[in-house]
């Protein structure tokens, strides 16, 4: 019996060593938008050598003499296409469709004012794009629902004022986004294409109005939420409150705030790792990125960024690396910081165009 156990342990240790070696040899591929240069960068990170590379630079937009502002970016459900919101329209923005890898332009369609974040639903196959309405009147905006095959807007859902960060639940049934000027997390039923619930995320002592549906600004928004991300397995959504310097954890069963995490200055974007262990948050107000252990509710590390104003966050499918886009200031180039979530340190930096913003993970290769 003992020799069998030894053989089993030897086999297990060899299997683990091979798996670790395989993971170390992988190359990670991403897309990142440079908002002030009207360019999207296809980039890679070699986990074994820790070398980064720009694989392609895609010029986007229609008017060479104007800054049109590529902002939100995401990969389609089948991985064959990537989608990009062009924010600075006249007055309306656009959604662009490109083929992954070749980066061939496929089609575009007009959306609302300043389209921001976007994602496709696995339940409906449709894309949901929030229109931030940065340059419009201070009034309720909308979510544009787009058929990605026909590249046609099929519905417009009226929502809060200045909606921004949005993500869709793993089952595709609900889209979650935030309304900055009404301090709300908003849930959209993707099949019904209508808002199903609203929740105030205002800190309790700052609340000037009762929690509940609201389509008008509170007197002085205390939270100014900028991003929402559902947990990959649990019935939870995490919201970055940019003004109140906190992330709130919302229980979607009870539809209430379960925990509040006091963060660094100006949490802006966040993402929960695919294994559900880590929450990575960009602190736009202090030029750093926080890594939170969701089990303990404690910040495991705070890592300085390569330059000022971190923006977007995306995490590799193996939950090993976080990739953070960093805008920079003035004439500075933007960058992508690579953070090792095992070593809790920044292990690589890649320079890209000015005001690096929207960022999304594409694929892993051996």
C-alpha cells in the first residue's frame, strides 16, 4: 500500500509541476484603446520571459483631423470579433466592429451621446452599450441594445444620469451598470430589455434621499459610482464608488449592500478574477492599483502604477495576471501595467498611445 501511495504522490507532484510550467510558458493577448490618439493597440505578454509587445496598431474613427475618442472595448461571444465605442461624436457616438487577429473593419452603427462600456449577453446574443452622455444635458440617458450580426440598434432603454461602467452576469440574464449622478446600481433584464431594479449605493450618512427608484440627480451625489462587475459565481455585484473612496458589495438575492470596502483615492474601474478570489481596483486619484482578497475582505496589496491615472482592469482566465491601462498626464504616453497576482507586484510595463483607457483580454496561446 505504501509504494502505491508514493507512486501516486510522485505522479501528482509531476502533474502539478507540468501544469505550472505550462502556465508559465503561456502568452496573453489583449486589446487596449488610446482615447487621445484614436488608436487601438493589440498587445501581448509572454508569461515566461515577461516580455511585452505591440502586435498591431489599429487607427479608428472617420475624421483624421478630429479626436473621436475610442473608449469602451470588448470581445464578442464567439471570440471572432471585437467591438469598440467611439465616444466623441457630433453629437452622437458610434459602435465599431472588427475581426479579431486581422483587425479588419467590419461595420459600424450610430449610438447615443458618448457611448462608454459594453458587453454581449450569452442569453440573448445582443450587445448592451451604456451612453454616458458626458456632453449632453443633465438628464436620464439610455442603454443601446445592438444586434451584433446586423450591427443595428434594436432597443433603447432609458436609465439614470451619466451611466458608465457596465458588465453582464455570467448567465447573460442581467446587465449591471452604474448611474454616476443618481448614485445608483441599475439592473437590466437582458431578455425583456428593461430595467428590473435600482439600488442606491450612497454611503448611509451621506444619503440625502431615501433609497429607491430615481431618475433625477440627488442634491450632491456622494458616491459617484463609476463601475460595476458581477462575481463570476456568487450572486454578488461589486461597485466602485469614485467619490466616497469605497467599493460596495451588493447581494443580488436581497438586493442590498452587504459589505463596504474602504479603498484608496478615487476607485474607478474594477474586475473580479475568474476564480472569484481577487478583486482588482484602479485608484485613479492616487496612481495605484489595489488587490483585494474577497474572502477576508482585506486589501492584500497596493501596487504603484507606472505613471499617473490608472483606468481599466482586465484579468487573465487563469486568474494569474491583471492588466491595468494607465492614461498618463498631458503629452505622456499611456501604458499597460502587468500585475502578478501570486507575487503581488508589477512585473512588466508596455507603453502605448496617449490616454490608454478601455482594455480587454482576448486569448491565451502556448
